[in-house]
C-alpha cells in the first residue's frame, strides 16, 4: 500500500499534462519547458499529506469516513443515468459534452466560455496556479490555517509561502493579508468558506479586498464549499470576474454535487489568465466522457442539491448536539464539516477514533489541538457520537 501511495503522490506532484511540462525519466529535475524547474525545491513528503492519503489510512472496517469532506448523498440519479448512457459512446473524445458543460457554466455565471478552465477537479488547476504564480521567486499569501493544496506547493517551484494568522473568531484576516502584498506577491489565496475552520469572511469586505488587491496582484477565491451557504449568489466573487478584475474563482463538483470520485472542477477568470494557466494543464481533456456527461446532467440540479443540503444540515445539527452534550465548544460551520477543540493530543485522538472505526482529521491551531469532522449520513454521525463518548 505504501509503495502505491508513494507512486500516486509522485505522479500527482510531478506530472503536468499537455501544453506545459512533460514528465520524463522519473526525477523532478527532468521536467522540461518550465522556467521554474531550475528552482524546484523538494520538500519532505509529509509536508504534503493530502486528503486522499489520509483517507487511505482508514481501517478496513471503517464505520464512518468523516475525514475528507465528501457528500455521502450524491451523485444525483440524473448524473448516474448520464454516466450509464455515456458508456456506449465513451470510445469517442467528450468534445461535445465538455463544450456543453463549459457553456452551461458560463451562461449561469454571466460570463463566456473563454472565462472557463475545466479540469478533473480543482487539484490540477491549483497545481497549475502554484507553478505559474511562484515563478521568479514570487510569493503566495494565504491564511495560516486554511486549505494548503496550492500555497504549500509554491516553495517547490521557487516561490515563497506567506502564512497570515487568523482572526480571533477563526476567520481569514483580510486586512493583515492585504498588508503583506508587495511587488513580489504572485497570488493571494482566499478559501471562502474556509477549510478547516468552516468560517466565512464578510462579503462586502471581501469585495472591497478583491477590487483593491487585484490591481496589484492576482487574487484567487476558492469557493469549493459555497453551495453549502444559504445565499451563495450573494457571497460569490463571480461579480469581480464579470467586472474585469484580476480575480480567479475556483469551483468544484466534489462537494455538494457528490463528484469527489468522478473529478470535475473549474476556474472562472479573465481570458488572459485562463490562457496563461492553460499552458500548465490538459484543460477539459482531463475529464472523462462519463464524468463530462454526468456534470452536464447534474449542473444546477436544484431539487437534488437542496435535498442533499437539507440532509447535511440535519446531520450537522446532530453533531452540534453531541458536542454540546459532552461539554465541547465548536466553531459554527458554514460548510459540510465542523472544527472543534479537543482535550488530548491530536494524533492520539485520531488514533483512538480510528480504532473505533471513525475517520476524522486533526489540526493544531494557536498551540491547541482541534478535530475536524466531515458531515456524513446520520448513521455515520451516530457512529462518531458513539466513539466520541468513549474517549471524550
């Protein structure tokens, strides 16, 4: 298993598809056609522990997989049927489905298909951004406790990762982040709602931040969890893109749509930005014919999304009640996971929960250990509650 994991991690970290870099004989130094390759820094593997690697550590009799922020209620029936229907023609490249999907997204967001960059989830796109915006020793600014898939890779491509502490209420500190911007800043990365804190920044403050900072450097707003908000249309920064600002909005089908295993995501940005980042990716051709068909069928499938959201909220309320009953505080969540402080070492807590068939994630924030619990089905939340009561 470890050899398999190491191989997958190596491929994910090193291979870049058509239009940019090509993987040659097995070392990062042999990546070609990339100015940043000469500055490549190899960091310890444990610094890049991914959700996939954590999930792969699950015990065989796992009762509740609550460590990867997945939606256990999807994909929708329409998406599943589309996959079945697409199999017959899956020997053909999915040009038409990709075009339809790109146009659907563009129409819904009020942009053009030239503003859309599709890929197999946002992971390849975040990697492309890390490579592009770290060139020439540029820095990537992010929250200290935030999703680090992009910023953690910046040093590997010659860049610098600048971490900005959170506010007292566990939110991204936009003022402090803006103060760090200088002529060496390649990108400011904002995850909103944030992972792992599940907090949201003030929408008007974020709009002002994007308008000002995008005049100095590129701003990315990762909205992976925005569909879990009651008012996503009011919180999204799509308006900044439509206003012509140097802003990238990242979206994924992996969360509320239930496509974590199907892999589909996209960037929305200015056409020049899309062209620049396309050089580091295989663009939509990273998406399979079956996934493309499923995404077209599922996009904005309102009834299913509302039902999945309703079930998620019910499970979340159950989790809140469980924590309160055991005397634990928690950070109010705007996503499909909850972060709360624990009363023992994080690794020990994770190990004890795993022994009881429950997978969770732990973080250390402000020298204190925290547990992040993904929201699952009600039977999974009950399994968490049963295990948690034994060690709390």
